[in-house]
């Protein structure tokens, strides 16, 4: 008897579509179910099938001594944002460099492979593939990854020693970080950056709060927005750092009583900035109800006091919009210290 995969339909070219309650293929349109001690009953929704296709090709290395063991693939949305719910996996590479993925639903995919020499990873390669209504072929050329380089401008009082400029990519279930050290001439190189949606960030631990104020690449500033990178690209950028972050402090009160162990969360008013982790900051109140949030980048924010939750729901992109009536609005100026006392109110 042939074993059938959990999502596989009766025929090998079909599978069951990822479906969320109450019957939608879109995670954004899904409804939340609240589990109680009594459980949940009478939940029914239809799951449809969809055709699947494969991607096949070869990993093309520069030298016969280079060997790729697997091809990784991950699904992308229409804007290039990578996610893992509809496609994340591996395809083995044969001795002749050929590979073939398992059946995949239609969509956009990013493929990557790396070669090892004497057990050490040497170079990477990427390919982007769109599956529409047929099997696809794509060769992955090793050594044609993306390189982002440039120079750093920093305040005179700030030493660049030990500083790293990085590009980060993240989505549900994964996080990728590619970094390049800043040398003595303020130059940096970030090699082997994956295509797709990336964000500039700064790795500078154990020092005063410093952030990327500007990241000018091809005449556009990507400091507070994502940058879409295409395979086989080289990009030159000027990254400007600043150390003028501010502080928000205060108390959380319930009437005349301070409230301990509350989460105080500072969220940008801009929905685009909410996708950049360094802009959303949190703190917890102490026994006296006091909190302190440092490293606040100048800008407009909404401040909330919420009880702790296992799912950290205050990080959801729509949390601030759904609970705006419970927020205190803050206009954070450069190097400012603001005292904001919060009243305990209900949030969704």
C-alpha cells in the first residue's frame, strides 16, 4: 500500500491547499479561535486541493572540487517577503549537480545552495523561480550572490572599532542575518546576502545606543524601509549612524495604586516602521510601577501598558491600530527624556 503524505491528494500532482479557519487560504483573513478549559467543538471548514509542480535544474559550481549537497527553497509573497507556511524545504543534489524539488503549489520561490570545500562553506548561489501552471527549471550559479558594500559616516565622538553593518531578513519561523565589519577606513562589505526583502541594522553591542539614521543606496534612503535585492547584484551604499536616541520613563497606575509586572510597549505610529524590530521597544514595571525605555529613535510613537501574554500580542502589526484609544501619543525629539505616566486600561 502506497503511503500518502499528510497534504498529498490521491494523485501525485495534487495536494491539499493550506487552509485557515473559517476556510481561507490567506493567513491575514484567518479568524482566531480561543481555547477554553472545555475545549472547542463543532469547528468545520472545507479544505480544497490544488495542483502541484516541481523545480529542477543544476547547481553550477566554479570548480569540480566544489560540491553542493542540497538546495534550499522558501516561498515568497508578491512583495518578495519570505515566509515558511506554504513552502520551506530541501532538495538533495546528485553527484552530477542536478536536483529536483518535491511537488510545490504555484507561487514565487527563492532557491539557494552553497558549496563546501574540505568541509568549509565557500560560496553561495541563488535563483528566483515563479511556478504558474507547469514544472519549472532553474540552474543555480554558485558565486553569483549579492554583495552590499560602502562606507560609514558616524559622529566624531563615536569609535567604529568593533562595529558591524548588517542586513536582516525575517519572517514567520525564520530569521537571517548577514553582516560586514567596518574597517579602519570606515568601509564595510556584506557578502552573500540573500535576494528578497532586507533591512539595514547595526551590530554594536555593549555601547551607547547607536542606530542607522540613513542608508543611501542608488540615491534612495533605506534606513527605515526595506530594500529589495535581486540575485547577482552589487550595491554601493553610504550608511550614516546617529547616537541621539531618547528615553521614555514613568509609572503605570491603577487609580492611586502603582501596578507591577506590566509590559509597557512603545510602537511607531508608522505601520511601515512596525516591521523593523528596532523601532518597537518594551519594558516591564517594577514593584513601584515604574518603567524605563531607552534607545528610542526620534519619531512619533504610541505608548501602551498591557498585561504580559504568552503570545506577545502587542507585537502584532495591527495591535496599535486596534487599541489606539488606550494609547498615549509621544513625539520623541533627538536626545530627549520624556516622563509619561500611564493609566491601566483595557486592550484587545
